[in-house]
């Protein structure tokens, strides 16, 4: 297999394309689309987002120390892209995209009602890295769309949400299931011999 070498760059794809909402009052509510996002710890649950210093959301979150990560779906692709290319200094993004702000339960920031999963976060550290600053946060609450809860088993079925992914400048819907965590080492169950009549 031959390889082509590129200069150093951010090429870890695919990534979730999330809409991060912030602001303590309706007058300053804002949404920023972020690809630089991820989980960094399980206990306690922690995550990060990285934002350019020039962005309005950087200013808001630096002050309020709170934000909500809203997962996005195929149906939210246009709004997700729009919130990433337009500035909250020029537009009210909730009004322009017809998205609905609802109060978060634990932090002073709005959630996006149309999102299937809203992750409420409290900033514990801001790391200056270069083009972006990393906001390291503790997850303090998670809100799920009840349509994704199986009424029979009470299981959360996020795979039914048609989640959005971002890869090298393009958006994709998540495809078919290929396995599950640990499937490669799962022991095959022996088939029971049918009872002879």
C-alpha cells in the first residue's frame, strides 16, 4: 500500500457536527457550530469544545462558564451549517433558523429543543492553544428526546435520530450499523439441540 504525505493538519475525521448554545439571557442567546468537540473523561463525565477567540460564543462562554452541546441530525443539516458560517453579532440565530430555545435545567444557557440530545456543561478550565482555545467542561446534565426512549425496554435509542457527522468540509448522515462495542471478542453461543419428539 502506498501513501501520500501531507503537511501537519487536523485530519481526524469523521467528527460530530454539533450546535453549541450559550448565553444567560434571551438577548444574548447564541448558537455556534463546532466540529472540534469530544469526550475526555468518563468519571467524572467531561468533554471539551474548541473555539476561535474572535467568535462571539468564545466571549460569552468565557464569561458565563456554561454551554450546551446539542447533537444534530439530518433534518438539522441546513441550520447546523448556517450557524457555523454566520455571526451572532449580526444575526439572532434562533430566529433566523426557527430553532427553539428552551432553558437548560442545570446551567445558565439555552438548549435547542429540536436536538435529540442536549448535554449541559460547566467550564472548569480554558486552555489557550493557538488558533483556538479549548473549553474543558464537566457534564452536569443530559436531556434526551423522549421519542428516542423505547417504551417497552426504556432503552435510549440514539441511533434512530439520524445523527449528523462532519468529514473534511462535508456533512454526512450516519450509515448502517457494523457492530457494537466488544463484538469482535464476543463468544458465540452454542445452539441448543432441538428436543426430539
